[in-house]
């Protein structure tokens, strides 16, 4: 079964993301409130999906995404943020992030986005290995 890592400092947002990600067909490998250990968590769990908030204590999501995608460009990251700063969005895109959900997000739309990612051939191939 495909797996996901949820990274958000808000317990409420983690619960909403958990529901949407699970409804899309993913198993949650781990949930954390900071991005400080994202690279190590990715290397341990090799998830098919990572949801990542931009603004968090410690390392911000844009920096964490750049670090992760610099080492693992095949990783699939969905930035989930209430921050609509053009600079942060561009930094994420430059790092290789292709998916964004603006908070507060519609759970049905979020589940649709996550299902679309799961349906991609690369994600499906990783799910089988």
C-alpha cells in the first residue's frame, strides 16, 4: 500500500491531512510537527507522498523541500500552506515541488489531488516495490 509522511506544526491540520491522505488510499507512515528530520524520515520510510507545511518552527518547509528534493528528486511533495508569498512559492517550485494546497483547503479537493498523485505511473510503480 502506498505510504505518506505528514509534516505540519498544527495538530488540527495534521488530522485534516491524515483524513484526506487516508481517503485517497495512502497509509500514514509518520506524522511530525517540524521539518527538521524530514530527510532522515524520508530515507527511513521512502513514502510515495509527503505533505509539507511552509511555515513551521525550526526548518521551514521550503528549505526542507529543497534539501529533500536535492537528494531525492523523485520524492513527491505537496506543500500545504496558508502562506501565499510569491517568493516562498517560487522557491518551492525551483526546488522541484509541483503540488500546492492552500489552507484552509477543501477536504474533497485535497483527496482528489492526493488520488491524482497516486494514479501517476511513477507513484504506482513505487507503491508496488
